[in-house]
């Protein structure tokens, strides 16, 4: 039993399950099925199965623990409360939210009766329940519950105990999701200070807090600073846990995200692949974290225009998540969104539209109509509608997105800037205005201010402004933008990438309009690249063919 706990602490879940299963069998042989020691091991085993993604098994184990706990201790006892928590969590992770919530509510009543003045088990339960509320967009309840847990642990253990840091770490995400970024950063820095002093700066808990701070920096437009912290997390965990540990796969996944945000897609893909393979080795192909790294690799391969492998991996991640959670779960919806993006990038516009619509409806049902991540999906959907020739619907979708992000973030936040850039691309087809030009310029400036080199997102925005200027008879103002964009794209994207073809075609048109040599070569090269990457019928290829004629 003790060895099972030690293995779990090291992230060695398979070894932990072997030990706990043996301990459970031995205790049953020694004491019978109804002994308190059997309950202790059932609780540990259920917790392990939840952590390792075996949610169906965890449900069965926690139901057994709950029945035994009620027979030994009654309804109002900490062990009964813990069993209710574990059962609720296993159902929640399967996407059975309506079934899960009553068990959490029963757990609250159990702890209120058994620990009326508060206790560590009750505080842990409240913190976990707060995370559930956060996950379904119940921000007010999540914050209230977590702060209640924090008040208990501070009173019982003192304000410098590491358990406070655990709660502060989760509270950080509530504050961030409700747009209180400065308070969120202050909160996680407080957690770092607690764990740094209590446990040292090479402890796993300190690494977890560093990762949360890095996420805040990445989310608020500071991906270079985030990268440095993610690398520090990886170094800490390699030293303390070794290379074959679940934590390393998480660190690789996080670091890859920061690189992807900077537009360093190839480096990100390499790290996502390492994370995926390590997760498969340690926890198997159907673990939730394996699905996450698989989906993330598919998404970045989409950005690299490696559509065949991206489609295969996207489908794999979706099937795993569907089996684990069902259709109406945020993880499954995220997989569908990645697939919608793949279809859009690949030029399958009619197929992409219903997938995006389902994603948006799913987000609304789970998170509500004012969640910032809904704005991200609406912005992507607006870009699709723009490309299918529906400018009015596209404009409405992106304006809906802007109303959400402006309520949550300031005008300089990356999500706000992304929506405003998409709005500029939609309005660009209309008569030229200073407002549209400024939207493009602001989006370009936002990327430049991050100090990123060879940034394909910057290149995409340069091309957007260049195309706008070119369509409104300003080839002289468009050409330097396209030259810069093409230099970036050739440096960071594969030679077959369709974005290079678009830039070549547009630059060829600039040269032809200005009477500069080399126009036909660029027009031809761009068209051929688009044909090879996307096919003759793709809307980008058709436009390049029209320029060539």
C-alpha cells in the first residue's frame, strides 16, 4: 500500500496500480471485505485510476468505496466525503456532468457535518469541486469555493504551508478566465513564494507553479518569457524525476505551446511528438494526456500544411476523447475544433462549416455565451465565412467575438487583436478606409512588439495588409510587405506550404502592376505551389490562376 503511494508520487502509475491491487487483495484475505483498511486502499486505488485516466474503472472502484464507507462510517464522515468526491470526479471526467454534480453536493454535506469547523480533507474536496465549477464556467461558485478552502488551510496549517500554494495555483486560473490577469499573476507568484521557501526551487510543486506563471505570460502576449519558464520546469523535473515520467511529457507539451505561439511550428511539432510518444509509453494510447499531445501535434502539423498526418492524428485524438468523455465534453469539442481548422486550411470549406457550428454550440452549452474561448471559435468561424463569400455573416460572427473579448480583456490582448485582424480581412473587400488600414497596422504592430523573429503569424498579417493595398490599387505600398513576408515564410515554412504560394502570387501581381521584371516567374511559381499543395479547385489556387491570366 505504501509502495503504491510512493510510485504514484513519482508518476509511475502502472507500477502504483500493481502495488495497490496486491495490497487490496491481501487486506481482503486478512480482514475480509468490510474492513476499514480495505476502504483505505479502495480510496487510494480510485484516486490513482482517476489520475491515470481510467475513469470507468475509477467509477466502479469509488462506488465500491462509497458503499463500504457508508456501511462503516455512515453518511457524514470524511472517508464517505472523499469517496463521494472520487465518484463525482470519475463521472465528471467521463462527461457525465449532470450525474456528477449531485455527488459533489452530497460530499459537501458530508464534510459540513463531519468537519463543521473545517479540515484538510474538506478543504481538498472544496478545492477539487472549485475546479469542476471552473471547468463548466461557474466562475463565481468556483472562486467562492476555492477561497473557502484556502481560508481553512490557512487557519489549520498557517499561511506558509504548501497546501495553500496548491489552492492558489488553481485560483490563478479562475482569475485569469474572468479577465483579472494582474491579480492572477500576483496569486501564482504568491504560490511560488510559498513553495520556494517551504520546498525549494527544485521541487515538483514549484515546477507546477512556474508552469502556471508561464501560461499566464503566454496568454498575455509574453511567449518568450513563458518559454524560459517552461524550460526551467523541464530542467527541474528532469533532475528530480528523470526522463521517463509523466511530468516530462507535460513539460514538453507546455514548452511546445509557447513555441507554437511564437510561430516556431517545426520546433513545436518536434516537442509535441516527443510528448505524445512518452505518454504512449508511460500511460498507453488511450490516456487523456496522450490524446492531448496527439491533438496538439495534429494542430501544429495543420499550420505546417502537413495535412495527411494531421488528419490521421486528429481523428485518433478525437476517437480517444469520444470514448473517454462522450460528445458533450470540452476535450472532445477541442478535437472537433482542431479538425474544423484542418478542413478550412486544407480548403474543404463546406465540410468545415458544420463542424465549426457544432463546436460553437457545444462551447455555449458547456461554458455559456460570454466565455473568452467562445470568442476564439467565433473568430475562426468568421474567417471561414469570409472565405466562403459570406461577408455579412462573417462580420456578425467576428463582432460577436469582439464583444466577448472586450468584456474580458483589453484592446492589446492577443485574443482581441486576433479578432480585430480578422475583422480587417472581412472589411477589406469594401471601400478602403483609414479604420481598416489601422486595424491591419495594429495587428502587425502587436506581433512586432513581442520581439519575435521569423514569425509566420506576422508574415500572415503582412500579407493581409498587402492584399488589401493591392486590391485598392496601391501596389507600391504592398510590395515591401510581401517581400518581408516571403522572406519569413521561406525561412520557417516547408517549401510546399501554400502560404508561400499565395505570397509569391501576390508579389508577382505587384511587380506586374509596377512594370518590374520577374512578375511572370513569381505568378507561375505561386500558382504551381498552390496546385501542388491544395489542388486546382481550392479557392486560393483559383485566385492565383486568375492573377496569372
